[in-house]
């Protein structure tokens, strides 16, 4: 199995898990997920995932093209906090549609990506210099971790 195929499978698995969890939230969107740091509700966490997916997809595509889209002084914590605040009222249907659109965009892009580009390196939003393949893994792990936090809190299997 190629690295690209493995990465696509990992991204698909994490998205299926996220979708499963979000499908079962019901009327609990305003439930507090985190009590420290960002202290987000399920809705705010879904907004964060929507913004993150779109942003990281754009970043990884840029790095694959040889660009350096993230400045060295990028403040991820500030960006996450402010971007969620600005979009806190995004309707749930729009959140889900945006997640589906960014996933489809990334999937189509991966289908055309030369496997050698997986080794291109650039700055991730965290400040780390990572390869395209590593960023794609981070994206899947990030999405899965937040889905697990929601599932654990709401007792979703």
C-alpha cells in the first residue's frame, strides 16, 4: 500500500468517526467540552474543527507546492480562540457542509498529488517544521482526538 493510500485511509477513518460522533450529539451542542484553556462547547469545538480543516488543508497544499504559507510568528492559540469567537454563530448545517467540502477538496487534491510531494517540508500552524505526510497525519489525529473528547463527554459509542 502506498503512503498516499495509507494517509487517505487514515483521514477517511478520522472523518467517519467525527461524523458518527456529530450525528449523535442531538440537543447537546451547548455542552461544555473543556473547562480550561479555550473552554469550548461542542458547537464551538465543531466550529474549530471546521476552521482547522479548511486552514490545514490550505497549508498542506501550499507546502506541497513548495510554498511557506505559515509565518514564523504565527500564534496558533490566539488564532484558534479568535477564529472560533468570530464564527461562533455558524449554523450547524453550515459547519457540517464546510467540513464535507474541505474533506472533498483535500481528497480530490490527494488523488492528483505526486507521492514525492509527501516529503516536502514546511511550517505547520503549531510552529513545527513537518512534511506534508506528517501534517496529514496530524490533521487526522487532531480531528480524532477532538471527536473522542466529545464522545467521551457525551457517552457516545
